[in-house]
C-alpha cells in the first residue's frame, strides 16, 4: 500500500467503531499518525490494535463531540503534541444521545 500520508497527522472522530474506525485504520496504513477520538466512556483499544496490525501508529484522545470546549481542547492537544500540525481531519455530525 502506498504511504501517501507518511509524516502527517490525522484526527479522526468517532474512531472507535464503524466508518470512523475504518478511516483511522486506513490512514494509519497509509502512513499517518492517527489521533483516535473517543467519548469519555469509549474504549479505543480495538481501533488501536487494528492500527498496529496495519503497521501504523495511533494514540487516543478523549472528547465528547457534543461539547465545544472538549472539541477545542482535543484539537489543541493533538496539534501541540504533533508539532502544531494536523494534516487531515475526519469528523461526523454529532447528535445528542
């Protein structure tokens, strides 16, 4: 697989299941370091395991996407921890539970 995202950072929300998880794994397989967003009650272990199996690198970031303050803090945490740069961001519309 082409590693077209080598050296890039991707932030993927909703990454603990479904399309978000698949996106996170694919980006990691193509070379991105992936910030795996999870809700405070979520578990990123399966996504991080799949990222590792794909030969990628990822880390978890906790934020409830319904809370703007948590979203801002998450983006700052990822950007500051990764030399101030997020090259790719995947998000989905968050709806109240």
